[in-house]
């Protein structure tokens, strides 16, 4: 920082001292100007005339009023204008008392709005110029009278220009600050949405595979002594479900890697083409599942396919956990125009006390149903879930095939 910058900072921090210095400078200029005769024999002549006592008093009063120009700009303008008016009418019009009024008018124009500047500027210019022309000792066309008109107009115009520049700079600063806040809020929102998406994926993967592991482990424990071959088969299913869970967890956690970490798995996200494979894992766990496709063999966006797969996965997991022994499940995927309808039905005997699906509609169910609703809402679709009239449970999702360009910033989930 240079010495000039340091001095400017100190003066800006003390506005009263700055105004006092300005008033002293204006007083010096006015006093010096009062010794100048612009109509001398050799042009502008210095020291030919001296100001009268009234002129010195008026110049001192006008300069002293400028010390308070920031605190009361209109009052200071009225005082300096009155002093200048007295000088124009009764004193020597060549004494530049009007200089204080010009500075005060500049201050008013730079601190108020444009309509106020117009009104005050026209009033000041008209009164001072008219008084000098009509009541002053010089002819109305004298250059001193025209100078009053010119300098008051320049003061008002310069003050308005300064005010406009300040407004532009302030608007630019506010836009920059607002843009910065918007970027920070957008970053926080994306982080929250990404955390929510990963939480849903983790819940779907863990709930599904752990439920299968639990069922198969129970089967193995039940038939271990009497039918060891069936127990081995159940343990093989446990091993396969565990391996699948680890693979999917590894793929999900891979999204959290930093830029310098090893590459994350690049296996594509599951979609409708893996529904039969998904149903097979449940059949191997003892849950009869029928899958019906009526999507006309058309492809859907990756985001829609992943959401449909996760909804079916979570719904069948809930059937496995809560529908009771002997329950059966039916899965249907139907393409209707620009919508994909996914339905999962079961014929379970009823809900046990710990069934998360038995929650009241206002309670939102457990985390599985909440995750399904969030997935569907993110795509702009609808989901209904509730008990069937006879027995069992029904999950029905309507997913629009034309999704938004990006779904919560998930790579690969684009329309």
C-alpha cells in the first residue's frame, strides 16, 4: 500500500476531519480568489483589490458550514446558498462565496436521488443566478453572473454522476455476493442430495442382501442335522448373497473416492434387464416371485431403470421380511405411453407388529418406503403403497420416462 493509499484510508476513516480539511481548502481558494481582478488592464491581475469585511465574514461562514455537509447536506446547502445570495445582492459579486454553495450542491446530488437533485439544483441555480442578474451591481450579462449559473450546474451534474457510479459499483458488489451465496447454497444442496442418494442405495443393498442371508441362514440351521445337502445349498446362497452385497457396497462406496484415489468400479447400475436375476435371488431364498414384462421392449433412461430396479428390490425385501410364511409375490412392469408403471403385490396373511409397511400414511412408513418415495419424487413420479383389500400389500409406482436432465447430480442418471 502506497503512502497515498494509506492517507486516503485514514481520511476515509475520519470523515469529519476530511470535511474540515476540505472546508479549509475551499476557504483558502475563496480568499485567494477575492484578491484577483479579472478585468485588470493587463488581464487577470493579482493584488489590485482586497475583499471587504462582509465578504470575509460570508466566506468564513460558507466554508464553516461545509464541515457538516455529510451530516446534514440539505441544511448546509440552504446555509451556503443564503450566504451566497447575500453576497450576490449586497456585496462584491466577484468574491467567490458561491463556491461553498457549489460544493454543498455537489454533496446533496451525490447523497440523494436524481429527482431531489433536479429540484434542488434547479432551485439553487435559478435563485442565485436570478439574484445576481436582477439585484447585483453588475450588468445581467456579466461573466460573473454566467459563471454562477455554470458552476452550480456543474456541481449538480458531477454529484449525480458520482452517485450513479456508486450505485453501479454497489449493484455489482451485491450481485457478486449474491452469486457467491448462491454457489455455496447450491454446493451444500448437492452435497445433501448426494448423501441422501448414497444412503438410499446403501439401505437398498444392505436390506435386500441381509434379508436373504438371514433367511438362508435360518434354513441352514433348521435342516443342518437332517438334510445336510440342503443346508449346504442354503449356505451357498448365503455366500452368493454376501458376495453380491460386497460388490454393490464396493460400487456405492466407490462414489465417495477422492480424485487421487484408485479408480472406482465402472460396472453399470442395475436396471430393468436384471429384474429376472433379482427375482431369482428371492426364489432361491424361498419366496415364489412371478415377473411380468409389458414394456414393449423399449429402453428407458438409466435413472428410470435404476429407480424401478430399486423399488422392486425393496418391495420384495419387505415381502420376504414381513409377509409371513407361504407368501407369494407378483411383479409387473408396464410401459404406458411416456410412463413406466411398476407394481409389486403379495398375498401375505397380514402385518406383524414390527412391519414397517404397516405405518399410517401420514407417518411415511419405514426407511425402505421413504427411500422409494424419494426416488420416485426425484424423477417427478408418484408412488402409492398400502395393504390390499383381501390380504397382502401393494406397491405401485408411476415413473415418467422423460426425466430431467440430471437427477441429483448422479453420474449416469440422465435422461
